C-alpha cells in the first residue's frame, strides 16, 4: 500500500493497549537519505481547563502495529501516555 504524507495526516491514531484515540498525525520523523520513517507525532492532551496544550506524543516506528485505510494502530504502554 502506498500512501502520501497528506493521506497519513488524515488517519486517526488509536492505541491498541487501552483503545484510546490519540488524534491525527501532526508531524513525521523521516530519514530522507534512506527513505525511512522513524516516528510519528500526535498532539498531547490539553492541560489546565483544556486551554494549554499538552506535551506531544512521539510514537516510534517499532510501536506502530498496522497502517490501515483510515486508522493507524499503535501499541503504547499506559505509562507512556499523558493522564486523561
């Protein structure tokens, strides 16, 4: 399956460990010389009264389990996520 970066950004990222929706991709870490994807970044949960942005969540390539047609399934340990 071939995908463009713009297509990947439209995919919703879901954690298989707890079923939590993490949001959509906001950034990619790519090695342009080798053409290798190293990580994706999703927005962190909002902080105080949901006004202040949370720390973004970086998901390494080895944590990505499946890239589907409209979702990306990842496996993150619960301690690796910000508290709800």
